[in-house]
C-alpha cells in the first residue's frame, strides 16, 4: 500500500476538487454541497474518466470525487491510470449499497482509492441529499489535509512526514502469553489488511478479531477478499460462536462485535447498541470487551483511520497489561486513530505497516 502524507495547506489555501460523474444532476448536487464549505474549491467537473484525465494537467486537483459506472472510461479504469502515473491525487469514490457496488468499491480501494461514500437512495428531498453529502463527503475530503489559517476549526502545526516519536513504555504487562489478537482500522483499511494478513503463518495459534469501519454487505465481501490472501480462515463474525485459533473474524457492518467470557470460554456477541465515536462497528467496543474477557492477554493493533475510535479501548487494554501496537504516520493513509493512541501514550510500539504482524508474532511467540 502506498501511503501519502497529510498535506498542510497555507492560510487561505483551499482544497481543489474535481467532480467526476456521468450524471448532470449528481455533478450539480456534489458541487453545490462542496461549495458550501469555505475550505473547498470545485475547480472542474467531468462526465467520465477520460475527460477527467485530460483536464487534470490544467485543473491540478488535490482531490477527485469519482463515480464508478461511467461510459468510455469508468472509475476503475481511471484509478488504474492514476496509479500508473502516480500523480498523488486523493480519490474519494461514490458507491452504491448493492452487491455490485460493494464489490466495485473494494476493487477501487485495492486500486488506490483513498476512501468512499455511499450514495443515498430514495432520499426524496434535495435538502436531505445535500445534508447527506455535507455530512459524509466533506469530512472524507478534509481528512487528508491540515489547516493552518487563522480561525480554522482544524488548526494544526503544518508538518510533512516526520519520524514518529515513540510513546512512553508500558508500566505493566500480561503475566502469560496472549490469547487473542485484535485489529482496529478505518480509512485505508482494506488495503492495509490486504497487505498484512498474508504475513500470518498457517499455524497461527490465536483468534484474530478485526473491526473495519464499513457498512453491511461490504464487510462480508471484505472477508471473502481477505480469505483469498491468507493461509488463515476468514469470515464475517456471527453472534454466539466461540472464536477458534487460526481464524480471522471481521465485525459485520452496522453491528458492534464484542467478546464475552463464559463458562465455556470466550464467545462472540453482536449488538446494535448506539454507535461509539459515530461508528458501528466500533473499535472501542471490541477493545473494551477484550479487556474484560482476556485482561492483558491481548495484542492489539490500531491502524490507519480517521478519528479517534479505539483510543479508549486501547487505554483499557494497556492498563490491563496488553501490548498495543500503532501504525506509524508515514505508512498511514490517515494518522487519526493511531495518532490518537500514540498521542495519549497508550502504544507500546509505533511501527510501519509491514512491521505490525512480525511484532504480533514476536509477542505471541510464533515468530
């Protein structure tokens, strides 16, 4: 996975967006929603990938919003060409909540798309459509940039990709070998997971629990895609089952996945309690439950993603003696989730993506 550093914008500088969609109505709707954000400038539109490709040199966009189904050159074909040219443009895909849309979105993420938003269907109102776009699309665009201007709500100190400072060391450790592995991830997650799951050996002795922020249907196809990349067994988790060694369990979309402790051992529990950190499934729900079920006998990794989901759970696990790994900034698509854990001093190690599984294997004693 090729990571790109968060870009710092100068005071007054705007995010330049190219809107690519074959529907005139959708183009106008997206443009209208984006233009309401003072940090965004729509620099152009295109009805298909070929037109967009021809306009990129003149428009110099920072971000492309991209439909998948278009004539002449569709979204996936444009992504392949952008990847080949390595232009460094961020891409946010539009996806539909269908089997075809989920599969196409996972393919787009594998080809280099940075994130996606799902198209609202049957919203019945222009105002509702605009509200949905403002709520879903604008944060997905803003997450790749740092704002340094006066009065900006996201004011930060601009920086490029420095080496990540190591946090303070753990004060306590589990008294015995880990019994479970947990991974939390969001933006950039499918590509990150596709890179690391092949590193697990066929005889890996523990269950692996994964929360990837994705809607229903998408998580099932993610599990199927990952199953073809690893020697472990992968499935979308089901409530009531007992986790088994050598299995990777993906939290299903719209359900929290928690691990309970029973007389017969650990069990997977799915629920639709309110979202945590605006997420369901939430990493915090999984990590916190693991602290209750396993105490400190856990190795947990927090990978690339927007926001702070996983911080509270990581702190609980760390306090119990678990070993916490955080992906470093340079290899993350967005250093929100791991950065929050590092900033709070809750990580034992801060590592590039390719070093995450080797660190897990070392802690488990399977290296």
